[in-house]
C-alpha cells in the first residue's frame, strides 16, 4: 500500500552553469509529493499523515522555506554568504552539496527521509507548475 502527501515551500536558488535565465538568483514556490510504502497497521494506516507532516516539516521545510539554497561551489553564493555574515539580520542561506536543480532536490529529500527511518518510495519535486523531477526507489 502507498500513501502520498503534498508539501509546498518558497525558496530561492540559482544554477551556476545554466546558459539561460536560471543563472540569475531567483525563487520558486516548490511543491513536493512524498510517497510512503508499507503495510496497513492495526489503526488502518500505512503512516499517519500528521506524523509524516511533522517529519517533513522538522527535517526539511522549516530549513528550506524562505531560504536561499546555495550550491557549495557557487562563487557568487560564497560572496553573498560572506556579506550575509556582516548583516545585523542575516538572510537564511542553506549550503547544498550539488547544483540546486529539482533533480538534486528530490534526491536529497528522498535520502533525508530514508535516513530518518521513513519508508519513502518516491519524491516528486515541482519547480514550477509544469516542471517536475521524480526520484524513486527501484
């Protein structure tokens, strides 16, 4: 049996090697569908949707929401972070190990949830209403 819960958050990023507009710092309202697999328990759940919401919120969304997701090898991002450290009220900047594409974000979310013991089988991340990436276990 599988269940799916949808989440949204707002986040900025840029793609350091992109030849088009996405080279520039910009933001999206992201959407993620997280699918969990498992047997139905005595209460009739694969997993309580509320429990899944708390795990995702505490593991990811509180960190991602209204942040700048910055690829660790981004030279411009590094300059922004240095300046950010001098501000009285610094912005929320998250270091990310890879280019901040929807593909890498879906893979990252999948692995974070797996590490937290969630039996996740699929993570779909929408960067726009018409563009999404999907990471799933085989």
